[in-house]
C-alpha cells in the first residue's frame, strides 16, 4: 500500500469515526431536555400523590435545580412541606445548560385531595437547541400538560404565555 493510499484510508476512517460524535451531541441535548420536562411533570404528579395519600395539604418549592423542601419562612400558616419530594430536574452526573423559566410561584401548594392550587407555565430551554419544552399547569384543577414552546423566550420581564405551549403530537 502506498503512502497516498494509507493517507486516504486514515482520513476516511477519521471522518467515519467523527460522524457519531457530531450528530450525537444534538440528540443527547434533546434527550436531556425531554427528560427534564418529564421530571418536572413527574415531580408535580409525585407531590399531588403524596398529598392525596397522606390526606394533608402541603407545599413544595420549584427552583432551577428542581423540587425541594420549602424554607420554613415561605410556608404560609400551618402548611407543611410535602415529605420526600426532593427531585432534580437534571441528571446528577451531567448538569447540562438547561434553564428553567417560569411564572409559577416559588411555593406550589397542594390540597389534601391532590389538587394543585397554583397555575402557570414552566419552560425548559437548552442553549444548543432551538426548541424549548414546556409544562402548563391549568387552574382550577391543576391539570398539567407537556409540550413544545413555540415562541422565542421573553427577555427581561417579558411574559410567558401558555398559548405558546403546544402539546406533543403523537407519532403513528
């Protein structure tokens, strides 16, 4: 095999080896964003389930890291924290650049029968992805749905709109 043939083989092998790395990053980012949206909805469902199972009204905090026990000073009156709700929005081993934008209150309140008293929208975005995921919590029952946010994220005091969160289209 001549030197030119060897260089061609090495360059072809190098190009073929780089294909999964180039295309895999976007897929990984999308999977991470989808998983964060599912964790957000799962955290709401878990708090609802805890309140219903224990028959107590309770509260949980939502911040950039995920669901946590609220600070004692932020709980109104005799409202306890939902026990055992700690849940991160991202995987522990890989904290990617996922950003939470929301108009939900910092303290989410659940009734003893599992109804969520606070409504709003939470949008999860990734700096390397054009599409953002969203979870809308509708009042009066606190029903949540997950979808894609179909508008640019507002900057500096702009409002998030639930009408921009379109539900996932089921693929056949």
